[in-house]
């Protein structure tokens, strides 16, 4: 039997990935290069927000009677968030936005496919719904990376710059510790051993079609899963939480 705190921590990691990415993508609404993409980015943001709500609602059951999806999203501090550092990175230009999204999508598809086999029915149900959205997200981001990479000289340069900037944060997606190990031993989580290989194959295939390459710099920045973030999360949270904190206890 796993400690409920282990499952709570794991759920925060999954929920926070989607919550913070939804906030980043929401910043782009009305700023995308064409109307169709403006609608698309809003829909992708809402997909990630819905995934975050489902996961954090389940996590709140383990956090006590006063907890809810709202308190977990709006009342925790920077050090209490457990998202991977990749999702908190600024949007930058369209190439950087698509690079970040490709890396997230290439990770989430095999991650949710594995998680859908969890012995925890709630976790499995959340993952089974999320993987359908993740597959659409991956098709969209892959297409844009290829189009930009194999486009004009400028679009290729910007897309390669986005890949170079975002790659260094990808290792944090795969960080695991005793939390996941305990849940796997308890039979709640499946093995995640094949996720990295699938991710690498997907990214390599997309970049090859876009005439792009991974950077040779081996440096990887990790820490988000244990609450150590880049400076960017500290700027994002006040914007995301301002309304809730200014109206504590308010309800619709």
C-alpha cells in the first residue's frame, strides 16, 4: 500500500505541468500569427487546463477538507509547484513556442499511454482522456516544426533557435525519484521505462523532416519536480494568481 503523500506528490507534478503550460499558452491568445492559430492555441490551452483541473481535483482529496483545485492552483508558492522547468519558459517567438510544445507533446503521448494502464481507476481514466488530446497536440506541433524548419531561411533559423533554447530543459520531464518508485512498487503506477525512448524517436523523426538538429551542448537544467525553478515561474505566478489572491474566499 503506497503512502497517500506519494500519490499526492505525483499528481501535483502532472497537474502543475498542465496548469503552468495552460497559463503560458493563454498569454498568446490574440497574439498568434493568424486567426486559425489564435483559435488553436486557445483550444490547446483549454485542453491543458482541463487536464490540470482533473488531476488537481483528485490531488485535493488527499490534501485535506479545505483543499480544492482552486486552492492548489492559486494559493501555493513557487517552491510548492512541482512542474517541469520546460513548461514555465517564456513563449518567445513562434518558433520557440512550437519547440516547447513539441517537446511537451512528444513526452505526454507515451506518458499518458502508460498512465492509462494504472491500477488506480481515477488516474487511468484521466490519462485515457488526456492521451486523445495529447495526440492531437503532437500532430499540430510536429506539423509546425516541420513547416518552419523546411521553410524560408528566416523560419528555419528561428525554428532551430527555438529548439536550441528549449532542449536544455527537457530532462526535467523525465525526472523520477522515490515517489514514482514507491507508487510503482505498490502497483499504482506502470513502468515509465519506455517513455524516454519513444520521446527521442519522435523528436528525432520530426526534426529530420524539418531539416533541424538537436544542439550538441549536453547541459540540462533540472529541479522543477522538487520545487527548484527558473526565474520565470516567479514572474508567472503573480499574474496567474492575482485575481484569486485579491478576492480571497470569493465564489461565483
